[in-house]
C-alpha cells in the first residue's frame, strides 16, 4: 500500500520554502552573533530602535528619550539588534506567504490566516503606545486562530504545517519583544533560541516534503525512529546550551576541560542553577547567579553533550551499515565531531566570538540533517 504524499499547493511553493529555510538559518546564526556580542539590549524599545525604524547612526540620533534613559545609545551595537529584527520580520513575511498559499484551497482558509495576521498587526501599534493589555488580547486571538486552523486542517497540501509555522513565528515575535522588555530574562532567551530552531526545523521539513525527494529504504521506519530520538536528545541539549548562554555560564569552569575549576566534581548548586522564573524587573545582562549555580549549568551541558555525541555516533554507524546511506553517516560524524570540538574550544580559548557563533551554527546544521532524514526516509513503494 502506497503512503499518501503531500502535494504542493503552488508550483513554486518549494522554492519559497527553501528561501525561508536559508533565511531562518541566517537569522539563527546572526541572532547568536547579536546575543554573544552583548548587543541583545542595544535597542531598549520594540519594534523600533530608539524611536527609529532603522537605528541611530550616532549617540544624538535618538528619537525616543525614554529608551535613551534606559540605556545610552551605542550605534555599533544597535545596528546588530535592529538588523536581526528586520531579518526576522522578512522571514515572518515568507512564512505568511507559505501559509496563505497552503490554505488558499481550504474553505475560507486564506481568510483565516489573514484575519490572524491582521490581529497581530493591530497588536504592534497598541503595544508601542503602552496599551499592553489590548495588545496581548489581539496577539492571543491571533495565536488561537492559527493553532485551531492548524489542528483542523490536514497536511496533504501543507496547510497544517504552514499554519503551525506561522503560529510559531508570531510567538517568536512575542519572545523577541519580551527578551528586550524583560531585560534578557534567561527563560525567555532560551525560549527564543528554541523557537528559532523549531521554526527552522518546520521549514526544513516543509521544504523537503514539498520538493518530494524521498529516500526509499526497507529500513526507513527503524531509521526514522532513530532520527526522532536524536532530535529529542539534540533539542534538550540545545535548550541546555541556551540556558548556559542566557545565564553567562559558558566559562563557569574557567578554561578547564575535561575537569572544572581543577576538579572532576566541583562545588555546584543544581537547585539554584535551574530556577526558571525569578521575577520581572531584574537586569539579567551579565548573569545573576553565583559560581556554584553556574557550574551546575555548565556540568549539565557537558553531560548532555556526551549523551548526544554518543547517540549520534551510534546512529551514524547504524547508517553506515545501510546501503546508500554512507554519505549521511559521514556527514553526521563530521558535524558531531566538529560540534564537540567547537564546544571544547569555547572553553579552552575563553569563548571567542567566532567560535561561539560557529557552535550555534553547528547545532542548527545537526538539526537540519536529522530533520532531513525524518522528512525524506520512506519505505519502498508497493
């Protein structure tokens, strides 16, 4: 029996999806650069930057005195944050186009997506004018419309996944806003990272399925289960990495590896290290945890790295024994070894910006390969 295959709703749908995948990867990598170069709070207002649609080119170019009172203008950082917002906004428009195309043949499908998007558009000026409650109501209505639509529609024409991706993008915008207004609150920063990678994964899955380039193997069901477990483990490890970065715990062990501050089991505090909610109003730039709590976070990230490394190497060796999958096996091995090397280099070299950004890019590439296998592996036609 042949498995039903999703049909693209428009002949160029897969091209738009691939463009969105490439842009999503760029947003993730550039976002890592913004965060790791300490530019995440360089535009205290949202979605403008010191009252400008672009960014101030000099300290006296601010049009928002309230924002200037929160944080002095730093043009060399402000352009990074605002450009990241612009790239993310462009990605949102591409995802909106995919959702419209995917739902256009559904009864009032395009109208459903359009009304939700208009609700989002209405919430932005309300927020900018300080009317936060009405803005939140509009945003909640938009999310509810998109999620209900995604659950109601099937995915034979990509209606479900495209609408769900748009819902994730809307929530990503909210997280981006809260990242600034809640002063780099760690749980929000980590959520923003995970949301970006979830968007990237959904778009990659959509692009591959719309391209319809299956890998037909008798072992496909078993290999897909391996890929799912790998995605879960990698997702947890990415969350730990985001938590490490958001709490400024990357160098909690100093430059020691594999030991930490000269010990195999240094003093640590997992309880304080993993408190997710610490209230609003605290400036989290630079971190607020003591050394023991940060060490606990770093240790958890290292333990997770060992688990992910062991699983992906095992999975790659399993693929190596499968006819036609040698290239994928080597790709996984190279990526996971490079990722481990970059993580160690971050510690030994004192978190250089280029290495830290590449470490984020490596996580996204590993995610892409696993999602690709999940999307393309299918049993032989019968």
